C-alpha cells in the first residue's frame, strides 16, 4: 500500500477540511488501552516486574497525564524508559534496561513508526536488539483487539460529523495502527462519515495533514485539527491550520463547546484569534511538563 499516495489522492469536495484524532478525542479509549493493554505489555517485555508500581506511574504520566500524551507508541517507550532510569526506586531494585541505541536511531530516521516499518528494519539490518520493541508492540495490538470494543464516541461527536459533512471534507489523523482505527470506527457505523482514515502507517500527523491538503487550495483558516494531545496542536501549527482542543478529563464539555460554538465559528471564519487563543491556553494548562514524583 502506498500510504503517501492515498493521502495525496484524498479528494477535495468542499472548501473546508476537518481532521480528527481518534483515541482520547473521538473515543474514550485512552485509559483502557494504556492501563490494560500498553502498560502490562511494557512491564512484561521491558522486564520491569520488580518495579511495576513505578513503571505504571511513569507509563501513565507519559501517555495520559503529561505533555507527551498521545505520542507515537515507540516514542512512548523511549520517554518512559528515560524517566525510569532517573527514578532511584527503580535503580534500588536492580532493574536492567533494554538497550535503546538502535531504537533511538530508528526513531530519528523513520516517520512511519509502526510495526511493519520496525519489522522491515530488523529484517534489513539483522539488529536483534529491536526485537523486544516489536514483540511488545505486537502484544499491545493483540491485547487491544481482544479487549477494546463497545466504547462509543463521546456525546456530540456524531452530531458534529453529520453537521460538518455538508460543508467540510473529513479525515482521521492518528498514530494508532490503521487496522484498529478502521475496526473501531466501523464498529459504531462511523467509517462512512469519514473520507479517509490515516494511521501510524501513513506517517506523522503533520505529514497526514500536509499530504492530504497539499496543492488542493484549502485556505489555512479552512483547515482545522481536533485533538486531545500536544502532538495534535503541533501538527496543526506545522501546517498553519487551526486547532480545537478536547481537554483531557473534560472531554464531554469540550465536545459540547465545539458542537455549540466552535464548529460554527470555524465555518463563519471567526475561529482564529481570541477564541482559539483562549482554548489553547486552557489546553496548555491541562497537562504538566513534569510529574509530581520527579
């Protein structure tokens, strides 16, 4: 599959385009996925059993409660292990950490940060130090497929999609594997509401927006990213797009605000400026840079 071509071929049918993150933004899946799927596999494969209490604290901060929330899963492993090395409680338990040098090299040079790309790297280089991270990711996928279902979108999401579809092109911009995205959106009959679902295989979120909008004539003020993580804001800013935050812990209120006010402001051309700045200030305050235990 040529994922870049799929993004470039995304047809413009309207003057506006709306980009939605999925986990934690449209669906209330972040807590379940990270606490029941990602973190147990992280403790198992990184051999952190002796310090599981602290490993859980770190994983939750990196992925749910801090400014790295929503980052790609392989970056999350690096961030979490970097924090783990700093914790005296973990050092006191004699934990040995996996070698990160090959992972860091791969992260520095690859944008399609998914299992297929990592598997290719291992096959082409013969670097077996990367296998632990692939095994971890594969177990995460299996856990998610087994456990994550029956989670409806946040209230007002479907209303927004229905109202927006008449005026805007709609796409999903996510770092979740494509298979899981397609399954989760189809489960709730929402895949037909979206023109394109882009996952980690398509590249970074910034690349998703850039490739889907390139040379299609969308005005910057006609491109809006809706997301719950700093990476979503960064992707919007990298493309000179607008941003509406879904505040972690206040998702229902955020969607009410978007449905009642934000969406209409976007279409009316009054979103940029003071309204957006106030939203971003609240978003910035919602997630700390450092954890309480640092």
